C-alpha cells in the first residue's frame, strides 16, 4: 500500500484508478480496526473554472493543476497522496493525519495558494480555490462516499463564490439508519470510536415498596436529526458485523467508570446486558477481573445480564463466569426466561441473583388463566434459593395490575418509569 509517497500520474485515468484503489484499501483498514487509525481526505478545486478555461484553455488548466501538485509536495510537512481528479481539481489523502492535523494543513495550503502567483505560459495570476476536507469516519461507510462528500463539498463552496475552506461532517438521520444496515453500523462504529454513545437509566421498581436502587443502563445512538436510536435497532446489526463484543466492552467500561466516579457514593446498582463473549472468552473474563481489581468500588454494585439461551449454549463458560462473578463481587441475571426454561438448572448449577422473564411471558401472564399458578410452582425452588424475579416491558396498566399478583420482585418498563438521561433517585 502507498503510504508517504505521492502518486505521480502518468495519465489522469491511471492516476485516478490507483488513487481510488489506495484510498479504498486505507478506508477498509480503518473500518476494520478496533483501534483508532486517523486519516483524512481533501478536495482542492479551482474557482471560476469557466473563465480560466476560456482564458488559458485545457493545457493551461492542467498546468495549474501540476503547479498545485508541486506546491502540495513541497510545502505540506506530512505524508500526503495526491491525484489530478480532473482539469479543475486535486484530491488528496492524508494517511496518518488526525482531524486537528488535517485542519491545520488545509488552512496552511489554502493560505499558501492565496499568497502565491501562478504561471500559465507568459501570464501570471492569483488563484482562488475552494477546499473541502474530512477525517475518516465510519458514518461515510465507504471510500466512495467519503470522496463523494469532499468533492461535492468543494463544488458547493466554489459555486457559492469560492475561496473558502469547509470541514465535511457525515450525518446519518434516524430514517437513514433505520433503513440501511451499513448506515446503522457506520453510526455505531463512529459513536464507539468517539466515545459518543448515550446512556439512559431506567429504574427497576421493587414490588416490596423499597426505594429504587437498581437501574438498567440502556445504550442509545444519536442520529443527526436529534433522534435517539434504541439498542433493539442496532444490536442485531452489531452482532451480524461481528462487533457486538466491542459494544459490550464499551458498555462495561462506561458502567465501571460511572460507578467509580460519578456515582461512587450513591447507593445504586447498575444492570447491564452483555452478549456471550464474556461467557466463551477467557481473555474477556481476565480483562473484567483486572477491571474489578483496578476499580474495587464496583463490587456489589454491578449486575451482568445474559440471555438465558446464551448461558445454556455455553455451559462451561457460564460456570466459569459465575465463579468469577462470585470472586470479584458481581451479581448475575439470566433474562428471557419463560415457563419452559430449565428451572431445575436455575435452582442448582446455574443459580443466579436474578431471573428476568421474557416480554412475551409478561404479556401472556394476564391472558392465560393457569399461567400464573404454573409459574408460581416452577419458580418456587429458585425463589427459595434467593433468586429475585424481574418482569420487564411493563407497558400498560392492565399488565402492571396482573404482575402484582405474580410474586415478581421487580417490575420494569415505560409504565413504571421511562428511561432518562440522568439518574433519578427520587422515584
């Protein structure tokens, strides 16, 4: 892959193809890496192009483009790859540049061009140029869209009079994210990269009338139009792309940070859903052990929630995690249980602190006449061992009324209280 070397075009078409190939490779490396690998792209466009073409012809325009190439190669003090995009534009790729570096170099280049006289034949002229640049960002989803954005940005600047610089920011609206997996994944990955996911808090209400002290942490993506995208809309996308573990780790780090700093003196417990990577990866469990050792304040205040199906399909890993949780002071919940779940295991080798029922079970509890009695019988051994039962997705008053008779220890849902951006200890 080309890195610091500048591409010298022997023909415009070959140069453009080679540039796009290198840019595409670089973007794929960026998109596939969990670590931050900054880079940027820019488009430098001649203003008043029809007038320049009429005055100097195409040979004059290409001569100006060549002078711009030489200026970039001589004056920019960073790695840069450039290409003659057409007779009025130079596009460039900054392989190792952060946003701050790209902004600094873009301003430097614009100032240098404004202060210089360019030669076309026997004539000299001052050039006006428009320059658009963007850092590599997952929300572009591809090198093509990145390049299209900076070229379109430069065109818009030039059409509006030119002699301007603009940073191009990708935007993904709620509608775009909801209808396109690539857009949703791009928004998620960029939010993880920039530490920009939002966390909402939803309390679990104790049916014994105790004050709320357990709060579910719910991740949300912020769309460009201000909408918040729920986890239900992006978790499957993350799982299919193989990055659910990255999201889970980010959520764990955030929960630990909140418990160790903002809420270290508050009598709260945070309920956190996790995928199966903590169950089937010894490396992830070792990482969690080290986090618990580094932040001992999380002991007794963090509840890790796994889908019961994941736990049952990774029995050895589940047993190892339960041993680890006991060692470092974490509580555990298995969720999405129903009357057909393996309650004998939940009362024995897979005994945990909480069992959360499935939303479908909660809905059926009020409509199936004998379900309440059957549930009381099958869950009795688990309750005797001290496991608390949680009823989620309580969305209306009729469901809530039925659940009071079910013997549930906690209820959760928008009928109880909506999730909020700040932790409310008064409800």
